[in-house]
C-alpha cells in the first residue's frame, strides 16, 4: 500500500476512524467504571451516526440516536451513584429482567425490521435485530448490570460479519476489538461485584 493510498484512505474515512478511536476509549473507560466514559462515548455516538447514515445502515444510524439518549441517561445515572455511594456500583439483573430484555429485543427486531424493509435499508432484518439488542445492552449498561457485557459479546461478534459484508473494514476491526473489550468489561465488573459482596 502506497503512502498516497494511505493518505487517500484517511481522508475518505476520517469520520469512521475518529468514531473508532473514541468508541474504543469510551468502552475501555466503561470497563473501568470511570464516569469520564460518558462524554467520550457521546462523541462516538455522533460520529457513528454520520458513518452509518452514509452507508445506508439506517437501523444503525437510528441506533446512534438512541445511544445519545442512553449515553446522557447513563452519564446522569452513574454520576448520581457516585455522589450517593462514592463509586459506580454494579447492580444485579434478575431472571425476570433477563427475560424482559431479551423479549423486548425480539419484538423490536421484528418491528424495526419491517420498517427498514419499507425504507430500503441495507440488510434490514439483521441490522434491525442487532440494533434492537444493542439498545437492550445499552440500557443494561446504563443501569450498571453485568449482563450488558454478555449481550455485547454476542451482538458485536455478529456486527463484525455485517460490517465486513458492507465493506466497512475499520468498523469491522473496531467491533472485533469491542468483543475483546466486552470480555474485559465482563471480567472487571464481575470482580467489582464480588468485591461489593465481600464488603
């Protein structure tokens, strides 16, 4: 690959690359349960809104709008927990919470998939399902449930294939990294929960 082609790639994909960098940083900070993760994640939400809209992945673009809302909520919810408890404490998710979240994800996938077919979106049903379950994972993360990491691992593995198919190599690489970060988040949050129980 020549220097000219690298420069051309960077010029053409700078928004995607910036989204990739801020997403990685935001999620890494989330694994550490640091409040600063939220403004960085907010920047990533807006960058990927532009990337996905341009790629006609309308479910993913819509997902970023909801991510903005969940990011603002998560920022507030975590901040409130830090003020009250001095740290971001991991919260358990009940079996009923699991079932409700997975059911809402399934219903959202069907409804959004039908809408995406009507607007001519690329990969309407797959993209809708991933979007719907990403919203569930985001809600669980904002509520500080460890279960969010389990769901992110599954969703992100499937996203890697989708983005490779759509020729979004940088984003596919990002999501492969997000799988690893989700595993790290799962491990760190499990340790934090065990520490909370011991205390």
